[in-house]
C-alpha cells in the first residue's frame, strides 16, 4: 500500500477508517511506551518512501513525476538524504512522525483553506488511546505502516532576500477573542509582502476546538503558515509528554520539524516538557517545564550536520531560552539551554520564542556556555494577544490589550538578506506604527493614593506645577528595545542628554490597568520591563510649553524618533 503524506483531513479519516476495519486497533494504556526498535527488523519498524516533484501541483504522485535526490527526511531523530531516485528509509516507532525537510526552491502542498503546510505523516496505528478521555479529539488509527510514505514537493523560485511574519501567543480563549484577531491583527497585515508566517506557540488558550475557525481566518492572509505548539496547545488530560500533543498533531502534523527557505534553515522546535495533569485543575491546566530533551536535540544536531555552515539558522520555540521576569522559573526558562546553544556554535544563528507576554532581547555568550566570539541573539516576541486580550475596549470594541511590560500587542516582521537578518515590531493599534511611548512619572505616582493626584493626561505631558518638576522622571518605553538600544532626549534648543536603561514597570500600563480592573484578566498586572529608559528632567525648566524630542537607536542600528509636549505652570 502506498500512502500520500498530504491527504486532506477528510481523506485521511476515510483512509484511517478503512485501515481500522481491516486491522482492528489495540487500545494502548495511557502510560504504555512505544516498542523499542528491533535490530534488523525490516517489517513495520522501517518506513520507506519517496520525495517527488509534483509537476502538476497534485499531492499524489502522477506518472512522470520524478523523484528528487538529496532531500532531507527525518523521523524526529535520525535525518537522511534521499537517493538519486528520491527514495529514503528510516526507522520508525509507533506514535512518531516522519517528515520531509522542505529544501530551498521547493514548496510543500498547502491546505487550500487554511494555508497550513502538509509535510508529515504520523505513524500511530491504534490512534489516540480512548482511555485518555481527551477533551478534544486526537488522532484516528492510522493502521499498519504503508508500503511507501511519499512526500510531494513543488518546484518554485525563492529569493534570498525575504520577509516572514512572526506571531507569538495569539491565544484566543473564546470566539470573541478570535473576532479581535480577525478585525485587529489581520487588518494590520493588509498588503504585507512576506514569504510566509510563523506562530511560535500558544495558538490557542486551552480551548482546542477553536483551531478550525482560527486557522481558516489566518488562511485569509494568503501566506503559508508554519506553527509550533505552546503550553496552552496541550491535551492536559495526558499523563505526560507522550500524548500531550494529540489534538495539535491531528490539526498541524509533526510537533517539531525543520524547513529551508532561501539561504536559511528554520528549526521549528517544541520545548514544552509536559509533566502531567494537575489534579487541582481538572481539564484546565497541568505542570510543565522548558526542555528540549535528548531526542529533539539529536534531531537538531543531525539536521545541522547536513546543513552548510554558511547558512543562517533561525530557531523557533515557545518557552524562552531565558527570561528577565523570573530567570529561575523552570516553566519560563529552558533547562537544557546550554546543550542547545552548544549545537549552534560556529554558525550564524538567531532564535525566537514567546510565552511570557513580554518583549525581550538576550545575547548569550561565554557566561551561558556559548563559546563563540559573536553572542547568540535570542528574541522573545511580543504577544499578539498582549495582556491576554485584557484592557478597556477601543471605539471598535476591541480590547486595547497592552502587554504587562508596556508593549502594545502586535507582531514582528523578520527580514532576511542572505546570511543577515533584522526584525521589526508592528503594533496593531498604535498610530503610524509608533515604536516608543514617552511618559512622565513622579515619586507620588506609585503611592497609596494612586491616580488621585497624578492623572493619565499628566503622564503624557499635561500641566505639572513648577514645584512638582523636581520629582518628575521622563520615562521612555522603546517597545522592541534591548541591551543594544541607546536612547537620548533633548528639550527645545538644549543639547541631547543620554537616558539610562532601568528595569521597572511602565507607568502608563500601571495606570491603565489600575483604572480599568473590571476589564483585566485576574492574573494580569504591570511587570518590570526590560526596555525602559529614564532621565530626571532639568529643574531649571521655566514655566511654559516645552517640546521633548526622543531619539532611539535600536538593536539593528535604526533610528526612531518621538516627541512629547511638556507644560509647566508657575
């Protein structure tokens, strides 16, 4: 029997039902492990197939479709190249996926409605064990291993200079929040010229029944859209990691993989190590940590062995390698970060994550075990959902959703030119794509009588008295700023003055959250931000109106400007 790896879900379910009738499935217990590979076993423990060029664009191989040699195929650990005829063979265990690593200048078939890439085949003969009693459907039985698992590729031409849209944590937990994504985020993508999109996890907020509608809406962007899962994309009823991605795999395919585009290798990784359901939170949550694990790190090592050292490597994961808010929390940092970084040495690399609903830039060097002259850049992407879609509604009825570090909700554009890259933050509800917010703060603003004397208008420069001036601090939140960002300000004809980076909450979101508690999710509060710059205002300023101009130079050497009008009364 030959099976095409890109059958539609309807075709796959029909095929699975036929196979299940012919070969009755055995229900696995929740904790049963995949059988180990038998040395020399040439039966169902070896998957064989071909990678072929689909000249018609069809997903199934047609007469005259040639095999493609030299293409990488993996089982999630081993990585092999196809022979001259496009054939490959790999060991495979029950419950694992085999997938093609899309090479440059080829495309994989896309789901017509959702634009989801179809690049993997999951071998799960008995399907998802019914005894798990999952809240959301998992995999149907796939039956015995087919004689040939084939992958179609479509020849195309890829520029070595391109953009990709980067999402993290869109995370809707209701149809209303999917409305926000449709009406707010997608409108900001109108006319975007990009090669594809990526979502770095937490596609959903626990309710995996929303995948269908969400994916159909994202499909309207018109781009191929690659995904990895987050901690809110888990089947929480699973007893551990093995069955925690059953719904995700049914919808998206393999939970970690790789693909090439232009001169770049993209590593799409799953670093959620699920430790099992939390009895105190039935069907709602579970315990997890940031961890790649031996099998996935072997996969990364094996892919890199087959990848030219001159290629840029861009890795995506959900949990940050490290975060500023709590660098010791196992659920927000990666335990085997050093092992992962060691695999990247000697290459030009960058990595991206989400998860914390903050925007961060990290540079890992010798102190983190990355023994390379150029530190590894790790960027924590802004959450599409910001403060989990909290906050007062704007005039469109969409949550303002400012992130807890003061960043507006939004997404990023990754621009790649050969072996170099830059990123650009795109706020979805800020005028003209503004990249910073200028505020004023005073010692009494965080006091017991919060909001009594210091109003939101004053944060933005409304009149303050000459007597208050000595207590006022200029606060600039450079939304996508980091350790390499520099900020200075000037007032009127005065010369520029440098500002100091300081970890602290953004006074603007402190006030917005504090004034609108009924609109906030209960766990949301303003947190210390890694991209705040401060300066004390000169006490010599005279009463009247003063223009404050702020100039920031970002991580990539680009200039950003913004201004504020300060009024001082006598």
